[in-house]
């Protein structure tokens, strides 16, 4: 039995796993962003300690019963609990396992931690001319490994992993992570809807579904006129058109995700595209991609696979140690 921690930019998720199923999860609304803002990881330490105790207390389990805590994501960065260097692609579970680190953090728990490294593209990070190739990810490496295992999928495939940041991950024919690309789409949508004049138009309630027609409209308008102009049209729609909350949010999604869709199409070579993440992002990506790709090659993951994948991926890495 072990605990898996997926540390993100804005949230930290902990899961108690018995090797076949997740017994319980705990989500803490603390992440790497809090460390970046405050300059201290104390709030993250406290949240992780609290989350571990919640998991153990639910089942009356002592810490001695937990073999290890598997940590992946931003929790393994300089804004997390322990900083571990990225490894270069190509990378599979075995290579990632060989570069993972066993750490004791007794100020949090007596249970040992295994910190799992993120991966980065293979280029010269000291050369400004390599900027287009520079990219990194933390946490998504375990996520995509888990997805491939749960689906029994074989490369080459493209993984689309929306969240605060959207990660587009290429898996080669050897089932290795070959490259990754990142956008700030999730954070951008949040920032636009909460911290601009559009907050008044979009309201406080985030949508869980998207409207296909207005998703297309936002995408097409942005492609023709650019993002900044497309965003202001949301205010015009709010003021003069009798549109629903979902329709205006869908227009926003279409506009912001346009560049991500174009990036995926630049990578696409006729292979399967596996779309993870939570809704409405998962649904939005699937709808938009089906305009350009045969729907038979679009795999929109189930909620169950999305829930399990990071934990299963961390376990797969640990099993290679």
C-alpha cells in the first residue's frame, strides 16, 4: 500500500492506493503557485502533512503500513518539497525510475518519499536559438504513463493533457515520451474570467459543459481576427445578445484553445490522440479536434481513467526501481 501525491500549480492531490484501486483521495487547494507568491513552501508542507493524516485516519492505518509516498509534479520542483532535475527525452518508466530519488522528510511524516523527475525536450537550454524546442513537464510524465497502461495503448500516440497548463505529449513507437509542448491555456482562461472586465460578462460560475456552436465561433473568430479582438467580443455579446452563460464561456474556450489545436495538428501524423484532463476542457478539445481529425482517432478518456492515471503511472515507475 502506498500514497501517491500529484502536486500541481494550484492544487495538490493525494491518493491512498492498495495496488489495484484507489481507496480515497484528498485534494488540497495549495500548489507551486503559493510557494512562488509567498517565497516559502510552508503552506505546501502543512497541506501535505494534513492530507497524509486524513488518508491514514480514514481507515485507521498506521504510517508503518504505507510502503512509500510517490511524489510527482511540481512538488518535485524548487517550488515544491524537494527539487529534482528533469531528465531529457526519450524517456520511459524505466529511465524515469532510474532517476527518481528516495528522500526522508520527517518534518512531514516518517514514511519515505520517492520523488519522480519530470522530463524535458532534448535541446541546448543555454542557446537562445533553441527556444522553440525548449519545454518541460512535471507530473504529466506519470499521467501519460498511467494512461498508456490503463488503455493498454501502444505508440505512436499524442496525449493531450489539459489543466492549468495544457501539455501535448508525443509518445514514439517504443512507448517512450519523445517530446512535450506546453501552453498556459487553463491559467489564461481563469485569469481572463476572474481578473479582467470580462468577469462581469462571464459571471462567477464556471461551466462544466461547452456549446459546440459557440466553441466553433470563438475558434474561427480568433483565427481570423486574433485573440485580443476575440476576447472583447465576449463583452459585446454580453451587452447586446441574449446568450447563455455556457455560450459565452464556449466562445472564450474556442478562442483561447485555438493555438493549442493548431499545435496538436502540427504534431499529428495520423495516430491516435488521447485526451485527458477534466471537463469542460476534455470535451472542448475533443469537439475542436474532430473538425480536423477522423473521430475514430480521437479517444476522449473516461472519468475513471483520468482519476486513476497519475497514481497508476507513479506505481509503474516505482515498480521499475
